[in-house]
């Protein structure tokens, strides 16, 4: 006697040992029943965790107006450095140099544990506990920086007769929320860039630290979104940032950022297109929120001559809400339409064709171009794809959930990442009372299946260069190799593969990988709920056994006979698993006894650094009488 799903319709079957027996079908409604699971090689698997990379960048400056004297001290956090005229081997001791500059150099070497142990600083010197590092600044100064997990005070004091700190503690940014980021490549070198409310930084994978290259702080708020572009300037790529408030910034991979030259407009969106830098939704004036403005050819710092120009897209009266590439076109979004722009040989330079799609993006950060040639994005009533002419919904059931729960006030802060290895686009969308994209819908663009993650406080996501200096090895993986869902030779383990980077509201960034099952040390709660099952003839049945093929560390199994209103945990649950699937004739068995017309099951693992992979389950039951 077969069991059928109460709700029909399916896209993909979890590959089981024997697919002739009933199993759980997955379709685009599965996201409503899952949290923090992924589909890996036909198996439901607890999602990857994330690890902190770097921290919040803090800085300080020590200035010597004269040389240090014997027994003078410099204190950084919990570490005291003592200057000596004759060096003794005690942790913290630093030799006074012939000049203030030499003494600064010796102190820097001691802080960094660089060359000079036993000669310029004590052999017994230990690392600065808070992770502070130092470099020589202008004149007789020392610049110290730290990547910290919080902005807790790191005191800086001294007893110098001729010197002082610029502040009594290392200074952290006043506004730390991470607003966005991207990979920037210049002359063959990859940079992982992130933009906060007031800082622009890049990541050094050798030192595992973010480096501040801001120069003058940005002044936007948490509702002033950032956008980036990488146009050519003198035949080399430059990294450009806009937040709709400050002048467009540029970075050439050296020194700090500077205002883009010429007279570029202040704008919400920027995009490189062929040899032009294009701006959209210009700030200030009439109709400029509908304006597209572009630089001269191959000259992003020339805006008033040559082929520089502008046009207003005023047909439907709506503001521009997004700007991206779409194949060989420049793609401009409004809330209710999409424009495709292209170059023409006339003095107009650009022409834009309006597509009456009825929808466009409400969040620039959600626009992604798929390998299939389609573009996907978040609209006011859900997720859509665009083929160059028309749009269609990605998932009716998911769009219902988004439409019912979308926090419209913060919807523009939604973000997305194209994860090619998983054939997925991740959409981080603020749902309910969320003010950032903490609910992550993972849309598989090959199968159409959507799963859902929760990632608290996450505000931005992007692909950045690998955050590791070498490929992962087996010993670095969490758990046993058999328990892992990664392929041993998969690209996700290789050096140089782009990493998924997530930025949060506290100023921290994380990389997603298979080396951890936790989120920065916090256990991930993975929950998957099946649909309702019932007898094929809709008879009341006595359900009494669940056979399960799963692996990992443990699984909690519950059942519900009232459509998920209440749950009963099965006997022997949580069940201890092994690192390999049971044999075809020896599944893990859960016994229970309930009489009902329907039953559904819930599988949970919320234990730190534990994995879980579910391949198949079979339900045993005996039919009873027909329902009246």
C-alpha cells in the first residue's frame, strides 16, 4: 500500500537507495518547510557555516618628539613595552636606539615580532595579546592597527618624557555596518574590497587583516546604499564607490581612496559599460532621479566634453532603482519597467529601449545575471527573471511568502550572490521585522528548487578572492571525511577559488566554507519539515515506524498529526548517527505509534559543529477505516 503526498507536484526527488518506494519530493514550496539545509548531490545536507575573517579595523598613532629614556613605557591594551638602554631578556623589553626614529623602529619590530629578537627587543618577547600590529608613520611616528571582533576599548598609554599617543585608546569607526563589497582585479592582482558606512577597506589574506584605504570618511547612513564599478582609467581598472551622498571615490590599488576627478555627478548607482562609466539616479534637481549620465569615452574623469552626456528616462515617471549589465546591454531598472541601453553611432551616444515588463527591481543589490543568459532580481512582489523581453516569477509559493512578509521599508537593502558551484543565487531579504537581508532564499537556477537559510545580522554578500593562502587539506575539514558532502577534489576546496563573503551590521565579515558547521562559533539550527503524508485511498492509518538513511553526528526526529501545530519526539530521538549511510537492508529505525489521517515529520540538528545528511526515509503503516 503506497503513501502519497497530500500536496502533489514535484521537481526533484531526493535520490534514495531504492527510488521505487515513497520518498519526499522537493519543489519550490520546500523553503517554507526548511531552514539552514541545502541540497548536495541529491541529499539534504545541513548548510555550511561561516568563519570570521579579519575584524573591525581600529587605529592609533604614537609620536616621539625626542628619544625614549630608560624605563619609559608604552602600553597597548594589556601589553607593556619598556624601553631600556641596556637590553635584558624580559618579555616586553625594547632597546633604546640611537635616535627617536631608531627607537620607534625597535618598538615596531617588538610589536610585530619581526627581525631583531635578542638584539633590538627581548628574545622572550610574546605577541601583543589583542592582535595589534604596527608600521612606521610619517616622521618619528608609529601607526598601530588592529582587526578586532568588537569595538571594546584597547587602551593606549605611555610614560614617555618626549612622546604621546594621539588618543587614550585605539580608535574604531563610529559607524561600522558593512554595506557591500566586491572583487577588484588590477594588473593581475585580486583585491577583496568591502565598504562600510564610513570606511573602505581591502583584505590581506597573508596577514588575515582588513586594511583601511578610506582617506576621508564616507558620510552616508544605513539607508544610503553603496554601489561599485570598475571602469578603465589610462588603460587600467580603478575601483569606484558611490553611496548617493558623497562624491564618487576611486582607488588605484595604492594609498587611500580619492574623489574621482573631473565633475562626475553624485549618484545612487554606477556601472562600467564598455569604455564608459555610467551613473544613474542623479542627486539634486528635477527629473534627475530618472537620469542616466555617462563619462567621455575611456575617460571616467571627463564629464563635460567629448562623448560625455546624459538622458532622462521619464516615460513612466518612476525613479531608477537599479543599474547593471545584461549581455551586451546596459540594463536600467525601475519599479515597473526595465530599459536596455546600447551605443549608437549618432551624437546621442546611447539609446535606451523601454521594456513594458510591469516589474523591475526594488533592490539594486539583488540583480544577478545567470549563466543561462537570464537576469534575476527582487521586485516588490517577489523574485523574477528577465529574458530581455519579458519577465516571469521564479517561484509562486516563495513569492507569496515574500509578498506577505517583505519589510517594504528596508527592502532596498536586500542583497544577492551568484554561487555558481551550487548553481544557486542567494537572495538576502528582510522579512517581517528584519531590517537587513537576514532571510536568505537559495534559488537553484537549474532545478527551480528554493531553500531558506537564516543568517542573523547579515547586511551584505559578495564574491571575493579566496581568503586562504593555500588549498584546504583533509585535516582542516570539520568532522570525518565520510561525513562531509564536499567532493574531495571539488573546486570549493581549491586555493584561488572565489569565496562567499558576508558582511554584518556590527562591522564584521565572514567567509562561507566547508571547514565549519557553525556561524563564527555559534551552532546552526538546521530544521527540515516534510509535507503531510496520507494513505493513497485517504483512509485513516496507524503509523508505527520510520526507516531513515542518514549520516552525520545526530538527528532529532519528531512527527505531527495536526499539520505541524504540535510535535511529538520519537522514541530514541535524538539518534546518534555514523559517518556513513546505513546499508540498504539496515536503516536506522524510529518506532512510534499514532492513528491519524495524515502525518508529517521534522528532522533537526542544532548542535555545534555537527553535520547531518539525509538521503531517504520510508514510512510504515497499516490502513484502517475510511474517513467519513
